C-alpha cells in the first residue's frame, strides 16, 4: 500500500491499534438489573453505533422501547425476532467495542431463571465477569447464582456493578451495605480481589466518566477498571501445553503438529514430551506462514516440528517432560447439565475434550449443588440447569489437567449419542485412578479386570418359566435396556444353543440335563469374561437350576421366575406346542404331561398377571442396578 | 511481551476454528465471495495449514453479475495462492436469463445466489462450509454460533443451537445435515481492515477510490460495469471518484463518493463514517429481522 503518502496520524493510529489487547468479559445479573442498558451504553459511549443504526434504534425505541420514547439501549442487544417480542434475551449474545486502550468482547447472558446453561457458555470464554445488581434490591438469589456459576467456570476476576444508583439518590451507605453483603457471600468462591463500583448505566455515572454525584467513590470507573485489569498476566509463566489439533503432513519431508498453546511458552531446542504415549523429543521449529518463531506463547495457533519422528495424533498433548499432565480414564468432575433430557448415570455418552472424542459414562452422581444456596443434595439424575459433582469413566485413558489449572485441557462437553446435541459441560477436578500410559502396570487379566473394564458386575440372569410364559420376550427387553445403558450382555436361549453347541442332543431326560449343563458352563465362561449373561430356558427342574447356580459365585446367579399360569400360556401358545401336546403329538411337555417345579426362592418373581413385559423388564433392570 | 494483541488473538481463534472443521468434517469447502471478509478468511485458512496447501477447495457462487474486477482478481489469486477453485452457477437460472433488472433484486438473489449456493453445496456433497459472517454485522448474527447447523434443506433453526464452550465445537451431525462455520464471528469491520493493513492482504481494487462510470438511482450510486445495464431515458453515466465498501453484484451494490485510494485513507474514512457498511447493500433495506428470516431459509 502507498502508506507513506498518508497523513502520519492514520498510520500512527493503526500502529497504536495494533498494540491493543483484548479482554473478554461476561455481564450477568437479574432480569431487570440493566445489563442490556449497560452494554448499550458502553457501545454508545465508545461511539460504536453508526448513524443508520442509531436511526433504527430511535425508531425501535418508539415502537417497542421501555424508556418512554427515549433511546432504549437495551434494544441494541436483543437479536432474534422472538426474543424481541418477548422483550427478553434468551440466549448468549456477543458484542464488540473498543476504546483507545483495549478491544472488548462481551458475552451478554440472560438473568432468566432457567438459563444456567447460557451463563456457563458465556462464562467459559470470559476472563472477567461484570455482575450487576439493582441498588434498590441489593444482592438477590440470582446474584449469588451468577457469582457461583462464574466461579465454577473459572472466571477469577469479578466486578460487582451496583447499578441504578440514581434511583437510590446515589446513597453511599446503600452502596456500602450491598458491597459488604456481597463480599461476605463471595468469600468462598475464590475470586481474585473482587471489586465493587457504584454506577448508573442509564445516566452514565461511573461507566466511562467519574460520577459528579458520587464524589464519595474514589475507585476506578467501570471502563477504567476494564481497561486496566490483567487477567492473563500469569499464563505464560505456567506449564506449557499444546493440545494437538491437526497433524500437518503435506509431503514426506514435513511433519508438523498444529494447535493452540493453552498456557506456558516453548522455544526451538526445548525438550518436549507427548502424552499419553510419554515419548520425548525436542522442538525443531515453530512454523507459521509469517516465518519461524523463536517462541510460542499462550493463545497462539502454531505448528511445531520435532527433532525425532514420533507418532503423534490429534488429541495428544505436547508438554515439557518435567511438567506432564495426568493420564487417566476415570475422573471426578463438576457437570452443568444443559439438556431437557436428564443425565442418567451409566448411560453411554460422548465426551469432547481438546481434540479428543471418547465414550463416557457417568458412574455416579456424588451430589448436586443448589446454585442458589450452594447446598449439596444427593441425586439419582441431573436435570436441565442443574450442577452436580460426578464421577466419570471413559473408554480410554486421556491426558488432562484439572480445570482450575487449564480450561482447555480440563474442560469438556458431553454429547448425546442419539441427538448429537451438546448436553453437558464439565470441569475436571482430579482423576480417580491414575493410569500411567507410560509404563502399563502388569495386571492379571482376570474376571475382576474384565468386569472393571466393562464397568459392570458380571451376572447370570436365569429366566425360568413355562413355554409361552413370556421368558424370551422379557429377556429380550431386559437385554435391550441393559445395552442402552452401555452394559455388555449376551443372550443364551434354546434357539442359538440347540442349533450349534447342542445339536447332538435330543429331548430325553439325560439330554435335557446335559443341555442345561452345557448352557450353564458356557454362561459361566461368559460371566468370567465380564458379561451379563441372559439365559432363557424353561428349565423345569430345581436340580438343573441348582447345578447352574453352583457353578457361579455367590450373588452372580440371579434366578428370574416368569410366573404365568399354564392356562394363559396355553391360550397364547405362540408356537402351537400346547395344542400338539394336548393332542398327544409331543410327549413330556412341561405343564401338560411333565411337571414344572416352581422355584422356591428366586431372586426375582415376576407375575405377568400384574406386570406387562415392559414393566417386568424395568423391574429386573432396576434390581440389577441396585444389587 | 508475551501477551498477544487483539488482532493476534482473533487470528489465532480463527485458525483454531478452521483447523477444527478440517479435522472433524469429511468434506469441507470455503465459500469465497471475493469480498474483503472472505479474503481475510481465506488468508487465515492458508495460515492454518501452512506450509501445506489448503486441504479443501474454495467455492465461488457466481451470479454472473458480480463486478468484473472481482472475477479478474479471483482468477489471479487462484494462481498466486495455488487454490482449488469451484465456480458454481445456477445454470437453469442463467438459461432463463434471470437478472436483477427485469426480475428485481429479491427474485434474482433468491435464484442466482441463495438457490445457487444450495445447489453447489448439494452437488459436491459438502458437509461443512466456511462463511465469512461476523457477529457485528447484524443483530441476529450476534447470537449465531460459530458452528451453525443446517438441515438437509439448508434451513437454520435459531431455537435449536448448541452451546459452545471454551474452544470446543461439537461437529457431530445427522445424515444430510451440514455445518456452516464462521471463523470470523468475533471480528469487527474495523478489525478486518486493520488486519488487511497489518498483513498486507491483497483485496479487490474496487475497495479503493478511482474514477469510475456511475449512474444515480433511487439515491444509490451504481457502477456501469458493462453494457448489460439498461440505461433509463436521459441517463448518462458520469465519471466520479467512487469506491465500494461491500462487493457483490454490481447492479445491487451502491458505491460511496470517495477519494480514499489507499488502505490508511480507507480506514480513516471509515473512522469518520456515520453509516454502517450494510447500508450500501440494496437487499438489506427492509426491517431488522430480515437477515434472520433469510438465514432460516438457507441464505447465508
């Protein structure tokens, strides 16, 4: 560009602009605390509103404004048509403005009761939170909730903006009371020196300019504070992390590992380790299109090449050998649930963390946290907008850091496998069982190991009952439900066994016993492999069932008696067998000319007169989960 | 100093998003409109994969009414930057002679731009398309996600957006669904210009003021770009110093009287400007929610 012909002021301006830093912050508060008005005021005062937008705003203020025809700054912020009609912001909106010192990205999040998830979203990228309270109302339950959520999401810098000071006659005592009340509550939340500022967003007091009405206040204006605060100051001092996003391999001569540095710095020649493999090398080059760098810093998107050819893929983490992240497959984490469908423990979901997508189950909800009172409560599921402390199990070991050390290597989302929606956001606290991928421990692959890997208690469910009692139907349903819960199952029934393993057996008394013995033995092997085995056989004799039970360890054998009266079975007669038996075409048919020995103490007694198949299956699954 | 500047952070964020799409999607494409925003997006995409070539093609939806200088610029750039370019034209529309003069801007845009875009995406089976949309452009964009999902019919459902936390983008989609990814979501118009200046990115010369033949219509200054433009009785093109703040189809894009012939001059002019850039676009001139409606219908 022919820049030299330009007046030097523009060039100077551009050079100054190039040095500006960026602050991302979130505004939160209750519905009427004046968030949108504050942001509108910031945009307006920093001259970010163009004439034509102002025209539109003036027109909109007349038709749908709430300021009696005066400019309603809040209207600048509402976006989607539906929201505009409702007069309420129901999503996260991002706004941009700049001053001479800084560029700002603001996440505007709703104060509305049910939208915890949007706040979590907005806070996840924020470095600072501006929490608004109405000076007339002081600290409300929602104020507490927002302070808690921002803290949960790792926002360390907080400004309490006590708004609408004009409506309390700029009263110093009122301000002091609110400040003190909030400080008391926020003490346990881990904020770095939260500050309180009395403002009026509507009138502009202490927003950009010091308020002439509040000379008793000697601190910075809101904008003054936002321009000065340094929330990222210590990022480069911390342990280096580069989660690999993309392996760049244009040809055999170049192999680069691309990603965004989350924290710390690295230089060519520095030693490096790759997690989870634990392999080490040194950084050869830091490649960018602008030329090689002599240092990569936090937030930079770079491509590293290494001195040695080692296998690295998307999702691996590059770090310094002496500052490795953990590697584990089980975690305790905080989880914000974001979906209408509640979180169910044991249900298989997907987890995305860095460049990794892994299968995940919540193994236990330790407790939920009431976001208003911070009280803990036991729970069996996590509903929309609830926050819980949970334990998680992944289908493989991954490198990670505690969220409080690194948002990007410790923060994850949960994805529903069916709807593909993002249904939860989580923050890792610590791993439950350190599994070192560098030196795998030699372990015996025994029954316990198999079971632990599958995250289940191996069992043999033995369905017994008359022909036509509904054994197979119920067993099938049970298997489907277990499968949906992420359990590893297998069904053994007359059909798949008779046609192969037992095809040499007939229907004599001896053969029937041998049939049962073989099924029990095969089932036992499967239990040892960690499976939940469902056996569906008439098995009319107690001795046979006892034989199977004795093969297994205490508690592993679960006898399920499907109790359907013989006349009901005969009426159903799905295979036409009762008819044939009654006609004498089949001999030794259980219930007709051969006895059925009713189980004396089955673990489960399902009376199908009272329960339909679906309910029966639910009862059996519930029993399994409880025992 | 280890703290990145705001442009460096925006740049890094965009590169991260672009790499993420490439890593998670089977068949992405970059929608290249030749305007300054998609120029910056394309430039960032090259940075994301340097020293490799772009791992995906770029697609220009050609309405056949773009400014001629745009096409010249595009073809030169494809050579200079070693790009795989797909040009898609709605051939049916072209055969019917759909044009902005006889059919009006709404019908023309619907068929030759929106219709052609859907056609092009379907034809090549793209499952993700990069767009240069910015959240500061317009109200409904402020709330759109970086990864925005489209039904198989290319519709957007603003009520069913996925939360986006940290730098994590959930790219899982159902069969037939596709993603529109907006790597420039957090950029403002000023950032774009500053970045073009800082990085010395080539842009179409139409952005710079020059003497050009124009006519005034309905308060809009239009470039007489070729002889397809029917002149009204008594209308004669006059030579004026003019430049364009947005680019697109010449019959639908108003110019600004200006003498700003360099980037710093453009930026200076912009800082003094009292109207936002969309004002020059003829199609945006209805009420505030129109963009949202167009997007729901599959318009960008």
